[in-house]
C-alpha cells in the first residue's frame, strides 16, 4: 500500500506539506510544489486512509448526495460527476433516497450523527425550508436548483439556454405549430424555463398558441391526459417539446397507442439525456445538459464549504449543452401530415 511518506519522498517535500496539499488545506505553497505533489500521488496511486483521517479530524470524510427518487434520468449523470470529484478529493460519497415525509430531518440526521460531513440536495421542487433548517443546524449544504434561500449554496444548470436551444432546434426543422409540456407549472423555475422557450421561438419568428401550453411532471404521470388534449385540438401541433425526458418517452408511447406515428405525424423532443432515450421506439431526440459537470462542481463547492471557503455567487453550469439527434424528430417537409387520425 502506498503511504504518505512515499509520496513525500518522490515529490521531494516533507510529509506535513504533502499531507496538507493532498487534503486541500489552506497552505501557501508554490504552484510548482502543488503540481509535483499531486503528480507524485497520482503516479504512485496514492489513496488517503479515510478511517485514519476521520479519527484524526473528527470528520466522517464523506458527503451525502440526496435524491427524492433514484429513477430520474438526470440523476445517474449527476452521480457520475460527483463520484469523480469525491474520488479526487479523497471523500466517500453515498447516494441517499430521502423519504417524502420528514425528508429534511432524515438528511440532516446523517450529519448530526457523524455519518457524513455535508449534503448535496437534488430536488425537483423548492427546497427553501430545507436550506433554512440546514443553516440553522450548521450543516453544510449545496443544492442543485435555484430555489435556495442563499444563492451561494446553489449549483444550477443553465436551463434558460437549454430550453432556448430546444425551441431553436424545432424551429430550424421548419415547425411553426409547436406544443410545450412543462413540469411543476406552479414553480418560478418552471415558468422561467417556459418563458425562455417561448422567447427563443419569437426570435425565430414563431409564436406559440396558448392552447399549446400544457402542465406536466418530471415523471410524466399525466402523459395520457396531455396527449388526449393535444389530439382534440382543431389544429394539432406538428411538434411537442417536453421539459423532461421521461415525459417525452411517455408521450411517444401514448401517441403510438392512439395510432399516431412519431416522427412522421408528430415530432417529440425531450430534455436531459440518458440511456433511456435510446431504448424507446423511436429513440428520443433530446437536449443533453451538463449534469456530469454539475455533480462534479457540487462536490467541489461542498468541499470548499467544509474547509471554510464559501463562494460569493451561485454556480451556473452552461457548457456543454447540445441537442442529441435521434429518431423522434425530422424536417417538417419530411412529415406525412395529411394522414393524422381524426377523433
């Protein structure tokens, strides 16, 4: 097993300096020294002894990634990025599905009981009460949406850019009759995403009919109802944009059961990406957001917070954002519109 003194010997520095650098402590060393130490650790395959560190510092050396569910398409990507950063920083990371009732105390107890040092909260709904309670309890917390009472504790995706790109892509295919299925329409963040989508269409000289706006959920629980409403419209949209990948896949399934072909009769585009998008028939064109980067930055920011290095502003992750082209969208000119079934 590679020990700290092995890294110190190869790097040419004393053990105390090497230890502080690898722990990310506030130590004034040159950039060259820091680079030599981290390079030596990487070359030797050094891994910190988390148990020894915990006994020495009275810290768990672990952080919690809290989810309301484990089947959301974006959560695996967040976890991937968080794991990358945690490994590099010598932290243990564990995912925790918090219960719908008593979620705040269930998460905070993990820190209060000494099982973790801080929390990263991934939630689909506002978490202001949780952040307030965590702050009062002196529990370090980072949230993954913009609803935090303290913006400096947030690491968020640039959804305004994501939904603008989604709208621009559909307009670029020639669509002018575009429906939008949002999520949690009662929340400020969701309304902001909808406005970004509509503003992007306006820039493409495309207006959106108010009757083409629908509310939904990340899980697509009301997909059947939404599809029924769309098919009853006198003038149906030629494309449907959804604010979640799961809603997109469920809408495709509901259209298929009603004899509507995607993409020949209606296009469907999702939001966020995962393997799930490849497994449907047709596979789903979607906007891929930088969720891996978000997970990584969240751990890095929490680590800084644990070391008394609070940031001064919210972190907005805006790159890379891209449309992943699959089978559920096509040019308007390639569609077979006259053969939509009538109700």
